[in-house]
């Protein structure tokens, strides 16, 4: 039975954990065959939304309270509800409710968008063959087993097995750009036995079942078999990934196909592949959490201290329960430990505001809203692509200001990935197409033969052979229509609407270059390649065989028969893979030219040919067919066959294709260097080309000393020796001057650049058999890298790119890394790095999707890091520090008050003030500050990249500055509390002799607090737009108006009226005003002084430039006015002293 | 799971290509508004020694005179304070202090003599002061029912739970309930002037205007108006420590009786700190040039009801004149002088720094 015929497939059968059986067109197999159990499959609905209407509230609540901060506040809230605490549950319940609601609304909105997107996808119409007719169905109703009709340029609605296509050979072309980023057209094959059924009627008659594995996420693996019942006799055929059309891929160049649904809905390979990216956390968030822990410790110790002191103080029963203040009976009954514990909890509740709830909301809002500035930025808009920057996560905005290492891809990121044919060289004569050199002066044109001055007949024959070879040796397809995705190129601009399409942009560039040189490839027609030669005659060649390109051989060949009957093998490939196989030709001249071109950063290919006699051709045919028919090790045998065929070549010449550097790439890299960022280029390209690009993009300078860590060197010496050699070289130079190179900009001392290739890297990274030794290699390697200003890694596999990033990330300084790339091969490193940036290039949008930020061009990285990153870092660090500061100011007086109220947890402020302090009185100014602040103009930031160094290494959030802010907060709190204390100390300060109570005391402290904290922010603001003015003065006015209102009315819903007229009475007293002014001044004084003195004595680069531009802006006049003023002041001072 | 981690965004441009794909690309050009480009016109001040200097001098020059003014004003205020607690055996109230407990029924009387060296001009304010009395204890502060005090009849019958354990007495609700009301200061102080021929003349003490106007007229209200308080408080009990019911606080004046009794209102405004004073009476300025309290001997008659020794407290009587800035308090003046001087001094320091360093910095950046 089937198994005996197809042993090879059945062998694997035991490995299948589970398999599924699909009846094509839902037709039962004929009786008598093996009975399959009908399985249930999901429908084709894609569900990306998290919530439904019903489960939104419980599920969202659950998710939100899983966050530690929210949980903490929930606990505080519950404690307030359960035990008798000094503040009402409202004070923490309201902010918490606010936070939870805002987050829920945001998440709900996002989920609603997802629902909408899902619906659009799920309801999009699909053509299904039913009873011999094509009917339309909604995509979500598609079931496994349905036969689907897909037309050109449509996307496959689910994973399908190709049954038949409009092409006779049962093939179809597909682009999987949206899945893996490869924009090339791939060929898929229909099952041989069904490819003839290419109308809906015929397809409907197919009677077959498919057995295949259960869905798995690997895009390139598929194992299955199809049983076709013809005349009730089942025929089994193998199915592989070449038969499987994946959801998300698009049909190209094929009119229509019929295919059967295999995996639907959430079981499609695409759905299985979209795993959540691991959450990236920024350095700022980490320090924020560290601060939080510190504050939690402070909070707990405060509560413990107060509880302990309370019981010490209370040991005298007349203090504990004086006659005027008795406990209730129930309280007296309670056990002392329970009382102590509830007291501890009550103190915790009283002081819990020191950990600001609203900080999380504000940070989140700042990040979310702030990211819009990146998207809105006009300078990061690319006219050509019509794209602007995209922010996929706003969590990492500030991380952009902390980048220390940039890992960049070369092709498509540094370069345009837009190949242009530059020149070809036939036997040492250089040909340059006119179209290219129009208007350009070739640098060393003197040594070149131009096409018009071609030499003698023998050379001319070679030359024509070379052109024909390039016209024939490729896999380019000609597309007659205009609407083609991917690579578009007009054959004749204006005249014809044909385009060349190929998986390799180089090939298109070459064929097009040939067209400019007079040889036009027309089409492939019935196995005949037609080209139009210089005399406008059509030449036809029979295409006999194609030896396809692979990255191991790095060459490809075609075998063609000319109309004269001669059989040629044309081969083109990398110089390293062609030269060893060449037996004649002007190898030296060509090699020289190739090397020169490679140094200039051009991509070079060599072309060679071999004339095959009929006998040889027969032999080749046999070799090939034998290899192709092999069932086992087919690839290996094919490679051997190719190796035998592609030999004894005659060298024709070489081509050079340029992949131009992106606009301003060099400028960007230079700026990054100046900003103290190390730039590494990771590329799959070969060393020479990559190195040339590095020189062109100023990554390496003329005086950079290049260190090579390549296979070439490790072949001569052992890896161990090379590594130690290099590290010695590097360290000798840098030993005494590490500091210098860090701060010095000009870099007079020798710069080092390192080049390493993939193979050597593998050797370096290999987990050692000798144990300690390999770790040593890694460290040595890191040490070398650290001392190199630029590193080029060539011949990298995608995974190796990620490995490098990981290696640097894990090194002892834990630097912040950024990876930027445009292709699917960069995805791994984009995901690995702290910040991943996608360039909207030509190689699909895979990188963009997996990135955290996407920019249209590499040059936009400069503004992204130097301006946006810098701003976001400055803003968020101030935000975090300020939040802790203002809550210390807020809570510390309350802590001090406990010493004067018998540790009874009496709150200093009214409930309304406790609740609203963080959510309305002081929240908006800092939020706006954190959105608008520009301590330096953005033009200066761009012009002067070294300013970026000022904020490197999380400098604004390190412990010293954290301690400074905290101490400042404590100082302010002490000034405010004791200022009010001495004012209240056993006296009155009204003009009618009446007394104020404890609530006036708290209100006075609170008023000073709100003003001080807001003015502190005002002093820190360097960029006062009307919005800042509005918000800062507005929130102070709001505070005053609120206080007037809050105390102005007997609020019927409140069961206490303790604030009634308190604020007004306070303001009616003159000394209250005086003390408010005094205390605010005294609180702000040290901070101003610190700022001014630090700026004068130890200015940072930033501060110097601020002063510079400020003085420049204000001009001389103001400066003179100031001088005169000083003189007057000095004079007054002098007179005062003398008298 | 997979389903939840799969993001719909990933799909755009393919199925729903028209919505966000190339078609919309042309519209994607961001608007070029100043706000979106972060180029709003802005004032960009920078705190440098140069720009802060004038501010320091100005603050110094303004604060020092203010401070001197405040200090002088405070010094001109007359204040006399006398402790009548009677904790030592030679003080006149010693026996009272020993005998009085909060539930003793018999009042105890004592007199304290004192001499004013200098006359008190203008209105004189008489305070009683308590020390070590925690009116700001949490259990105490919240032990009141503002609704009841506002004349709410339902709260009168059913006071708030916050008043426990001073909420009910027997079955009857306490009016006014709570610890604050219960511990109302009930010493009465009467002042006599002893003139040259040794005869005592009572100094008239005014008991109106000692409480906040808003408290007296809005916050505190008697249930059912001010007439017939006895009926209005029918069915309530007096606070346990009180000798008389709330409607007997000042039977002579219906505008000062019940909840709107000013002594009661003053007591109900809890003090901020454990040592505090409360306004007791006002001695009005006499017409003409005679001082309100001429210098000489006085005698203070005290009805000693309020026990403080149990919690180590002290009781004082304070006589004070008042200026526009209130009572005697040198703190503000001294603080102003200090801060002003510091500012001035720092101004000089900054001037030196500015001349030494700032010039160097700016000249380094902007040549000449």
C-alpha cells in the first residue's frame, strides 16, 4: 500500500506526535480505505484582541493588579477600609481609581482597535469552490478542507496546500515579504497529480485526503502527504514546504491558483509566529525601581520608628489615656500586639504617599504622549518614501538618550540597497555605460578604455560574449505590467511597461546595465531566451539548464545553446569562487580591477564561460539528472555535480555594482562618534566591500589603524596568539590614555578599528572545551573591542549579529545597546538590543515591525538619539527625581508632626489636600515640563553631538543626584514644618487676637509646600512656552481657588467641617503672608545656590553652551546693564558697611 | 497565550492594506505646527551667578528692613503671663490643684496676685494657656460631630460614631458629643485691679468676639434656633465631665448659649501643638488717654475646676496686647533678618564667583 511505495516518508511517520487528516472539499474518502478520525479544527478567525465585552472588567482588573505598584496601593486602600486609619480610604482610593481607570481606558481603546483590525481581516471576502462553483465567503468562515481560489496580488487567507495554478507547470510565484522580509519571488509547486485540474469544475472533482503534521511555528518546515483516489485506487504523494502557501504571503505573477486550506485561524504559521516580544525595560525604569525600594525602606522604617516611639511615650498611662481623651471599651480590650500592629499599619497608611502613585501614571502618560513628538517630527519625514518615524513602544524613549553602542546593518541601512551598475571590465578594458557617467567625472578616467574606443576583433568577440553572458546568466523575470511590488525597473522608460524582477537586486542592476550597453534581455519564451543585440537583432538561445545560486558556492551558471548550435556554460559569481576555477583569460588584469573596485566599496562579480562540446554536454546532463533524481542527500549530490560541471572556465571579465551610501550616512556616523557612541557595523557582506563602505561612511578614518581578526589571520597563527597580539597592541597605546580618548574629540592618538569575520567570531564565542580558556578569549575580545573606536563584523549570520549584541550587553559595564537594521536578518539583533530600530528599507517590513522605533532613513538616527533621546532622558530623569522630591516635601512634615501630637497618627493636612496634592495641585506642571522641556535648543544639540556625553551612563539618575534631591526634600520639609511651628508656638498671629487651630497649621505648611514645589520646577524649567506659563501659574491659581471654595462652604456631604474658613482666615492674617513668602524663599535658596555655584565652578559642557548661547542672544547691551547694576550694588554695599 | 500576544498591528498593509498601506502614505506627512515640531516660541532663562545676583541683593535689601520692622513691632507688644497651676506647695492654687478632679462637684477658688510694671495700652487680650495638653491627638481631634454642632436634629439624637466613648450617657445621646466637647475648659477667671487705696475694682471682660465670626454664625448652630434651648436639647444628656448642660453655658445671653457659646466654640477649635493658648476675654480700650490696664497690682480670681496635674499639664493666664501682626513673636522678624542677611552675603560671594569664573566661561565661548 502507500507505505511500501513511499518508504522514505513513512519512516518519518513515527516521529509525528500527532497528525491531522483533511478531506479536500469535505469529501469522504471512498469506503474501504483506512478510516480516519474526523478532527475538529478552529475556524479561520484571527483573534488578536485580549478582551471581550464581558470579560473586560475582571480580566483587565486582574492584569492591572498584577503590577506591584498597583497591588501596593490596593493593599493600602484595603488597610484603610478595614482598620481605623488616620486618613480616609478616599485619599488612596481616588488616585488608585484614577490610575486604574486611565489605564483601563487606554487598554480598552487599544483592544477596540484590535477588534476592529480583526474584524476587517475576518470579514474580508475569500473565493471558495463549492460544488463546482466559486462562491464568496467571509474569511473567518473558511474551514479546513475548503478549496480556495486566490487571484494575483491577493494574500492567502490561511495556510494552503497548492493544488493547481493557472500556469501549466503547476507553479506559482509568491512573495513572503510580510512574513520573513524576503521580497524575492519564490516558486511553489502544485501536487503533480492535481496540477491539471485548473478550473473550478475540475478542481471540484478532486477526491483526495491530506495527512499532515499538526501546526508548528517554523515557517520552512512542513511534512505531509496527499492521498489521491483515482478510480478508488489511492495514490500517495509527498508534500513539503514547497507545496505550502502561508497565510500572509502574496500571490505574484500568477493569474490564479486553487489550493486547499490546511491550517486556519490561530493555527496558521503566521499567527503562531507572532509571539510577544520580551518586554524591554529602560535603564531609567530600573533606577526608578531602585529608588522605590529605598523609599519603601524609608517608609517602613518611619512607621517602625514611630510605632516604637509611640509605645515608649505611651508607657505613662496619663499620656496614653488622660482624663480628657479616653479610649472606647472595645479598644481597651484589644491585645497590645494587635494594637501595635494596627498602629504600624496606620503609620504606613499615613506615610504611604511618599511612594507616589501618580508617578506611574505620569511616567506612562509622559512616555505615551511624548512619543508623538517623534512621530510628528518633520525632519524625520522622508518625502521619497512618504513615511515618517514610527514608535512601536513608547517605553524606551529615554533609552535613546543613553545609547553607548550602535550596531548597524550595512546593506539597506548604511547603504541604499539600490544597486546601480557602475562598470564592467572585459579582459582589463573598462566599460562604463553612458547613462551612469552622465554629468559625473570619473575619478581616474585616464587609465580607462571607454566603450567607444574598443580594441581589435578578438577582443571584440570576447566583449560580446561577455555581454551575452550577462544577459543570459541570471534568473531575472520580465514583468509586462506596471503593478509590481518589489523591484521595479522600466526597460524602456516611456515606451514599454516591462520590468525586470528578481530576488537579487544585483542581477537586475546587471541586466539593466547590459541594456544600457546595448544588449537587452527581452523575455524567456518556450525555453528560449531572447535578447536584442546592438544591431537591434533578436538573438535566441535555448535555455538548457540553470545551476541555481547558493551562498556556499557563491556562483550560478546557465547552460544555453546558441542558434548556431554551440552549447555554452556561463558562470558568474564572487571573485573568490570563480578565480580558482579559471584556466585561461586575463586573470591578473581582471583581478586587479576587481580588487580596486572592492576597495571603492563596489560589489563585484566575475563572469566566465566554458564552451561545451556535445559529448561534454551529454555528460553534464547525465550528472545533473542523476543528482536530481537522487532521493537521499540530494543537495549534497547536486553540489558535487555542480562542482564537476563548473570547472575549466575561461575568464571573461568582471562587473561592478554600486550600492550607494545613504544620504548623510557618514555625517550621522561621525556625529555618533562625537557623541561618544561606538558604532559597530554587522554585515553579511564580504570584508573588502564592507571595509570600503566603512571608510566611505567615515567609520574608519584614514589614520585608523585596522586590526584584523579574520580567518586569513587565524589560519597563519592560532586564534589564541592573534587575540593576545591584538590586545597587546591596543593596550600599549591606550594604557595611559584611556581617559583621554574618552574625552578628547580630535583623537590625535591612534584610532583602532577592528575587523572580525563570522567564522572567527564563532571560534571566539565557542564555549570552550578547555573551560577557562574560552572565557578568556571572550574577555580578550571584549577588551580589544572596548579600545577600538569602530568595529566591523563581516560575514555575519543573523543569529551571530544577535550574539554580538548579547556579548556586549553582558559585558561588565552593561552598556546600553542599539541595533538598527532594515532586513529580516536584522530582526534577531533588533530584538536583542536594548533599543531596536528598524529602517524602512526595501527588504520588507519585518524589521520595522519587530523594532521599537522605525525611521525612514539611517540619517534620522542622528536626530532620534541626539535630540529626541537627549530630551527624553533629561525630561524623564527630572520627572522621576522631582516626583520623589515633592513627595518627600509632602510627607516629611507629617512625619515630624507625629512628634508633637503624641504619635497618634494625626494627619497634618486635610483629606482633600492629601488626595489632591499629587493628582491635581502638582501633577500638571511636571507632566508638561516632561513633555516640553528643552534645556538646550535642538539645533545646538544636533550641531554639537558631544553634549550627548553629558548624560551618558544614566548620569542624572545616579545615587548622588538622587541623594541630593532627597536631602533637598527633607530640608524643605524641615524649613516648612518648623517655620510654621515657630509661628504657631504659643502665640497668635491675627490682628483680632483670635487663635488658629491645627488645621490652619497644616494648611499653612501645605500652602508653602505647593508653592515651593511648583517654584522649584519653575526654576528648573529652561523652556517657557505659553503652555508652561499657563500650567504652572494655572495650577497655583487652581490651588488657591480650590482652597477658597473648599473652605468657603459647609459641604453637606461631609460629616466634618474642619476646613471651614480655615484658608480664608489664614490669608486674612499678615504674618501668614510674610511667613509664606519667607519659607518659600528659604526653601528654594539652597537649590538656587547649588545650581549657580556648580554652574560657575564646575560647569558641564551643556551648561557652558547654555550660558554661551544665552549671552549671545541677550547681546552686549544686557551684559553692560548688568555690569552697571553690579557696580551700583557694590557701591551700596560698601556704603552700608562703612556706615 | 498565543492569541493574546498576537498583535493586530502586524497585519496592516496586507489584508486591510488600503487603510494604512501605501494609499495613505501621502497623507502621512506630519503637520508642520510649531507645537508638533517642538519649536514653540519660548523664554529660555538660565540661572547663572550673573542673573541670580541681583535677585539675591534685592531679596537681601527687602528682607532685612521687613525683618527689622517685624522685630520692632513684636518687641513693642506687651505680654504678661502667669502660671496658676499650683503644682508647688507655695503657690496659691496648691490646694485646689491637689483636690480638684474632673468629677468633683464642689468648685474650688483661689486668687493670684500680680503686678504689671508697665501699663497696657489699647485693647488687651486675655488668654488661658495649657501645656502638655494634646488637643491634636488623633483620637481627640476626630471625636466630635460637626453635624450635631451645626444644629442637625437627627445628629442631635444620634451622634456620630466618631464621638465614642463620649457618644451616649446611659441611653441618652450626649449633646455636644465627643472628647473635645467633654473636656471643655471650665475654669473661670476674673481680674481685679487694686488701686492705690487698696480697693479692688473688677476689670470689665468682654466675652464676645473671641471666636471666629464664621464659626459663631455659620458653623455652629443651635438645634431649632436660639430660643428655648431647654426644649431643643430635651432628650439629650450633658457631657459626662460637665457640671451643667449645654443650654446653661450662658443663661444670661441667648446669643451666647448652647452650641454658639463662644467659649465653647473657641475650645472646639483644636490647637495645633500640645502647648497652646486660647482667647478667653477681651479688655476693651478705655475712651480717652487712660491705659486699658494701668501699671499696678492686680488680683486674679480663679474658679479652679480644670485638673491638669494628672497629665503633668500647666495652666496659665496671659494678658497681651496685639499689633497688626498679632501677639508677641520675635521669630518672624529674626527669620527675615537672617534670611535677608544670608541672601546679601551670598550675593557678595556670588559676585566674587561671577567675576572670577563666569567671565572666563563666557569669554571662552564668545570671543570678545
